C-alpha cells in the first residue's frame, strides 16, 4: 500500500499515440527518492488541459493560403477550445473544425468567419472520434497570426462577453431552452406565454405601433378617411367620398361598384397635369395592386392593371395637380371627365392631392378587424342633423347596416366609435360610410368620416 506523501507526479516523458503524434498523458508515478513505481501496471494521469500542437500555429499565411491541422483522437475530452486572431480577416467561414470517425472521412464540420484584428474563441463538443482544424486566410498576406487549439477534459464556459459588447452572428453561443415564469397579482406563479409570432404577450408587439413598424408578421394597418364636400337634403343618403359634390362634372352622390375588373382609365380635368399618380385597389382576383401611371392632361391613360376596386390614389410627384384627377371605366370624355358619371370610381381634388373616400374592400386572403370609426361635420355653422350609417357587404351578398349614429351642429361636432372587441370582417367585403341630412331645406352640407382597420393574413 502506498502511504500518503510517498509519491508525487513526475515530469516524465508523455505517452505517445503513434498514429496521431499528440501527447496528453503523464506516464507514471515516482516516489520521493526519484525511483519509478515498480508496479507492473503504471498509473497514467490525464492532464486537465492539453494543447494540440498539430492543430495550432503562429506561422503567418499568404493570401488565401490554407492551414490544415492533423487528426487527433478526442474521445477522452469534453470540450475543444479554439482561439484565433489575425491582422487579416479570414475567408468566409475560414475557421473550421472537422470531425471524422476514422481520421479520413469528414462527416461533420462547423465553420466561422474571423474578423481582422479581433480575438475570437470558440468551443465545440467532440462530434466524432477524431478532429482537426482548418484555417483559410483572406485575400491579403498576414503579418500577425495566432491559432491555438486546446483539448479539455472538463466542461468550460463557452465564451465570455462584457454586458456592453456588441453581439455578432459569428460569436460562440449555446442553445438554451427555458420557461419564463412570473408572479401574478394574486401571488401565483404563471408561465409567460407568447403571441403567434413568438413575442412575449407582455410586450408591445401586438400594438398598432408595432404593426405599422412591420414587427408583427402578416398584419397591416389601413386608415380610411373621406369627405362629402357639398350635398343637400334633396340628395338623400349619399356616400362620403369626393364625388358627393353638387354641380360638378364629376358629381356622383352614390358610389358605384364594378362587377368585373373594368376600372382601366385615368385622366385630369386640366390639360396641364402630367404628374405621376399612384393608384391602389384590387385586381380581378381581389388581390391588392399598387401601380403608378403618368397623366397626359385631359387625354385618357390606361392603367397598367385593370381593377375591380379602387380605394386610394394620390400624387406621386413633386408638382401639384391643377385639375381634378378621375379614375374610371373607359368611355366618352368631356374635358378629361367621363360624360357618364356612373363610370367614375375615384376622384382626386387638387386641394387634397389625394382621394378622400370612406370606401374600402377587404383584399383576398385577408381578414379585416374594424377598430375605430368616426364622423364629423366639416362645414361648420350649419343648423342641421346628420345621420351617419356604416355599411358592410360580404362577397355575393347585400349591403347591411353595421352601425348608425347622428350628429348635430351649430358649429362643428364629431362622433368616435372605439371598438373594444374589433369587428371581424371577411375577405372581399365592401365597406362604405353614408350620410343623410334630416332637416330641409339644407344646402352645401359637408361631412367627413373614416375608419381604421387591422388586416390579418388568413
């Protein structure tokens, strides 16, 4: 029996593995007098950390030169740690650790790109019986280079970062799966859930701001606003849009909807208008289309894509429109305006440089959620009452009343409807806000209205 203190570790020759040429064992015990232990089975002691010299180098590499290490058996090790730094960036995925079952066939590779003048450390679990390191230099010759490979028998922390360090996609990392638990107001602990997109439900990622920023997949915001600029009690119920303007060449108190994709034309009431116009609507399949065309004064210009719906158009240039821009079904024109008002589908007043129409159709493949609606008297100082009606027509059905309110003005007044639970509206549904003045005779009335929607991909 060996008593305590009689033996210590000796700095002896290491046990060599001839096929690999790598050393990582001390070979024997010696006693206090320096004599070797006489046992037939000497005790070999594994080092806690071993530098694989065959996979380490400080020799500078020429442009695009490749350093390839030697295969080493790593079954006895828990972690392979590689540190590298060069004054020249490596080639893309230039630092690779390769694994093999037989020191010949490569079956697994993990690669990283090393920036110039940046010390990087990576750790790997042994993914094969043998491993080697391969480093490909970038496009310039190195003047400073260090590559060191350590084999460690025990697990070590993968890498270290300061709190303020910038994180790079080339940093070493570990996959961690965990559940987050929080204490609720009753003192109970609850697992924190996520939204459909994987965002924490306690975050702001389902708000209107996040949707507008594009942070919520498959969601978008639509804000529709319109104005009936000049109507009277004799017009009955009118659509709140630019066409509700008494005495004009484009007067059309009740909006007309196409049954086919026949909205194909645009022109201006002023011969001097040659600016670009962006037109947004739906094609024959009710998919949203945005197109930009250039006006040619009072002469008809064909739209790039014919539409079955149009619900927004605006000046896309730096020069103001001089006349009213009309989007319509092709037909006879007079001064750039269809002689058959029923062919008109959108109007841009030069005062606004864009349409004002409280009319919209939910595109195919989407569901709308109505979050807010409003209406106001915009003419001011008219003693009258207005009934505001919000209609929806599902595809293939009739217009059906969704909400009705009234406003009365001695100056200006407004109603706002905020939906705590948004109203769900299926694809291809037409939405329209209408107004009627209930006092007579009333002339030159003006009412504005609009609504907000969130569109969600089906």
